[in-house]
C-alpha cells in the first residue's frame, strides 16, 4: 500500500514561533487531508487539500501533488496548537473510495 | 450543528465480556468508518460502510463486527475483548460521490475502551 511519511516526528516551540510540518507520500492520490488531534483525542479536520494552497487563519497548507508532498504551516503558534498533527491520503476506487492512509503524525508542543 | 456523536465516551469492560460502541451522525453522509487508535499510533481502519455495503479490512480480527441499521447509526461490536483491544475507537463519516470522489472525513470524539 501507499506509504505516508511525516516529519519531524516531534516539535517543541515557544509560543509565537512559526513552524512547518511535512508529509511525503509514495504514490498518486485522490486527495490529502490534515488533521489535528487534541489532547482529548478528537481528530479535527484542518484542510482537505488534494493540490494547491489553502489558508485558514494562522494555518495554511500547500500540496504539490506532482512531487508527492504537502506542507502545513503554523504561524504565531499558541499553546492551544499543541497536539498531534496527522496527514492522511486517499487513493481508492469504488468500494475503497474514501479509505485514508495515515502518517505517523507530528507531536507538537507549544510552551508559553 | 451537524456532527458525529459517539457513545459512551469512556467504556470499561471485563476480559471476554462483549461490548458495543455506538456512533451516530447528523451529516447525512453515505459512508461511515470505524478506526482503532492505540497510544502514540496513527488511527487504523477496521471497516467501513459505503451506504449499506460493508467493507472489512483484511487484517481486522473476526472479534470485531459492525452493524449499520440506517444511514444515521453505526455500531461496533467486540465479541470477546482482550487486553490488546484496549484503545480509542474513532468513528468517522464522509460523503462519497459516485466511484471517484470522496469528500472530507469528519471524526467523532471517540470512545476510550479499557479492558480489565
């Protein structure tokens, strides 16, 4: 199956710093999603981004499908940004459509 | 607000005692998914329903079963929980169009299962 690799695995920041998280994938995909898992375990969808660039407040994401990678940018980080960020890709057809392949995540800790 | 709801949020069961976790959605999505997530790991898909069609992952143990009685509800049954089944169980939904387009996946808050 498709391989999804995220880097770095861990990231520690001071509040106010900027960061970039990377997701590489080994095959062409239908779409790519970024999620934030909060300390209570809920996965929150951040971006659905098969290609191009999107922005939502302090967060933005870019996917370059032809080169099989995506980047998540977090600017002016806040303590509430802490948690695990997952990248997930989808490449199914028919009954497997929608099936997500997850990376191992980036654990982000933001200190005040 | 449209959402994905999971009950209970925390479930404690005994080794070998059957347990059922529930998921409901108000998004009217045609696909529902069940994931298992163990500590410090990525979510692992167990199975999903595309409308009424059940799709099992090849490595999902027979101990795990699912039911989807209608569009809004989906259940995860663990017939004989073992200690290794202690995990967070996440339900998700998405809208799938035809055979080639899947929309954003939305997750519920999860049920944390403890097996004693």
